[in-house]
C-alpha cells in the first residue's frame, strides 16, 4: 500500500513537472513569436540598416513595412495620434510617443503614417474636431474608427528627439562625416547634417535639442523641402 502511494506521489510530481515545463516552453515560444511578429528589437539611433530591397530599419522599425500596431505592441504604448492639415491643404498623420527607452537612451519619437492621399482626405472629412494652428493650418481629431484603422498602416518616417544632449563630436563619431551640412533658414545655431545613403537628416542645435529624421533612402528628397539644397 505504502509503495503504491509513493508511486502515485512520484507520478504526480513527474506529471506536474512536465506540465510546468510545457507551460514555460509555451510562454517562451509565444514571447518569441510576438517579438518576430512585431519585428521590434531595441536599437540605438546610429544603428541604421539599409536592406537589399532599399528599405531602411532603425529602432527595430522597418520603414515602409512595420505597422503602427507592431510599434504599439512593442512599446506597450498606443501613443497619441494626430492629423495636421497645412495651409496648402496637405494632410499628415503623426503618432507621438512622449518617452521611449531604447537601449538605455530615452527620447521622444514621432511616427509619420501615410495611408494615401484619398484615405487622408476621407479621414479629414470625418474628423470629430478641428482646431486652427499658427500658420493657417488645422489640427484634426480623428474619428475613433479611423484611429483604429491606422493601426495597420506602415510607418513611413520617424522623428527622434533624444533627451540626452548629443554634441557634434559624438554624432560624428557614431555616424561619420555627413555628405552635406546645411544651415537652417531663419534659425541661428541650427545646422542640418545630411546622410542620404541611410535616409537621415540630423538637425544639430547648439542651444537646444537635436532632431533626427529618418526616411527610406529613396525618399530622402522630401527631407530637403524647406532647405536650400539642390
């Protein structure tokens, strides 16, 4: 009787251990699958990878491919979605993340979404609130259904504003010599360092915060709008 009882106890322990092992493996597989699906390991601002297909990847985000939903899942933050319409009637959708930690370097991130001109126009018309902003533009509060639909839109550009001051020597050490240096028109002390081969414009501000703007390299010309660059 005693031997049978011991066998039952040992058998129960083994079954429990196997069940626990299966549970742990399942959790690890799910976590690995989630990481693969979101495609978002942490990265630093100078770790820009230009892929064979011409797309670029930074902060684990592949521009033109990684969706807003994947970013939100990875950051565990839905961000704040805003639509802006310029005085010339050009609409853009931006998603603001106020504080993001990437390998210990914290900063603000703004994602640009481009679902297409027609969709942007329809979303603008369905907006629930319109607020005028300086310069003749408008800020539009999107309809909840449109905000939900934007989750499946790929990120087309990234603006990164680090909280830590990165001076010129650090930037040159990490990124190398820029192809061009262009002073900001109408703003003293701001110089744009241009790296078209990786789709990057760094606005270096001697008296303020640096601004990093990333696009797919083939779209680099759009970063030059407003700069005296040919």
